[in-house]
């Protein structure tokens, strides 16, 4: 049971290792996970394995189908909805889940994004047995990958896919060879839940420190929407940036462009430090060097809400005057 690039890779690896897979199920895909349900259907066809697109696995129809198989282990990768107890109790070895977070911390959503934002030095990648509570089941295996000052969320997603595939296969091979696997209960006193990050959370607050803004930018981008700001009415997505070190003494309002190199980088003031911006796009256009578009140190990023409210008020007043004249 899986979805996305990671689910597809793990499925293919399971098949390559000769495991008997009685069915392949997938569910709704979202843009950040990549690929599509058709990719799972194609693999199922090529291996002559029954395939289904499942909208609610807890419905009687799907529970009965599961119960009709003598299942040792069910592997669930980024399954969209909560898996109920009736399903979790069916397989002999339970339902295995891959989670890109250092359980018991970083349960829930967007763990890799939050780990970068919170300045963690590593990301945990965990295989655990699912229970009705989200990401609370006993841990079967766990590894970590480093997070540096240059790590992006795309780097962590790729690492989760690679390391997670190996962890899942190691666990399945232990089951197949009757090698004892000792689940480790999670320490609830250390548990921390992460909640979703919505596209609108990508807007840059230039009053924050330059290191926080840098982490904010690295926590977004492919496969997620990029961090963004505004220049007038234009939306400017920032693809690549870095902290300027050492930072020269300067006085500048947050968001103000303090230096521009022709067809190159620009420097932007923040609440504490200067951010070097290297690649941008405007209104979802092509990726460009910011110096191609911004050459004046009179430019500033960020919405001027007071100015926009005044402009809107003037436009409303003009429209009202015209209506009154009619």
C-alpha cells in the first residue's frame, strides 16, 4: 500500500527481492510525492498482480479483501488516510510504515521541512509498526542522515527514499529468515507532533534573522512550492540563497536590496544579517539570476500593506463616484 516516488521505489525493490506480493494498492497522490497511481498500476500489470485504487481502506469491502489473503506483513508508504485497527490487526507481523522523522519526535506532517527550520543537525528515518495513533507504534529500525548548512528539503526526501528502502528490505528479510526483530516502544515523554505546512506559509518575513530565512528557503522548493516574497504586485520565488559571511556593517530596512551584481546575485537586508540571493523566478516564470531584474538599491522586497490599502481605498472611491454619477 503506497504512493509517490518513494512508495514506487520500495515496491519495485520488494519485487526485485523475490517477495510474494499478493496485491498492490494505491490511493490519492498529491504533487509533492511525485508520480501517479498509473505508475503503480503499470508495475502490477507487468507482474500480473491484482491492483486497486483505494479511497478508504477502512471500508468493509477492503477489509474483507485483506482478510481473504494470508498476509505476513503489510507495507504502507505515505498512505494518505488513517489506517484503522481492523486493518492493522490483520497481518501476522503488523503493518510497517516508513517515516522521515526521528520518532518519537517529529511525528506527523512535514517532518523534514520542520527539521531544517528548527536547525536540527540530523534527520531520523524510521521504520515502525503502525498503531491507530499517528506514528506512535514501536520502532523496528532507525537511522539518521546529517543536516548541514546547505541541506535542502529535496536532499532529505532523496535520503529518506534511499535509506528507507534499505530499512524496509532489511526488516522484511529478517521476517522471511525468521531472524528475531525486537520492536522498541516509543518514549511518550519525548514525543512531539508536527503539523502541516501550507503553501501560504512560504512567504518570507524579512524581519527574521538571515539564518532563519536561509533555513526557511532550504526547507521549501522541489517538490514543494518555493519560499516567496513580493516586489510590488509581483510574486518573487527564491530558489537559491545563502548567508553572507562575514557580514559587513550596514544599516538597511529588512527586505531592502543593498547590492546588485549585473546578471548575478543580489544582497538583501534582513532583521539580522544579509542574504545573498542567487536564483529567482517572477510570477512562476523561468528561473533567472536576480541581478537581471533588480539593479537598483532603491528596490525593496515585501508587501507594503499600508500603501496597498491606500491604493485600494482610492480605487474604491473612484468606482463609487462613477456609480453615483450614473
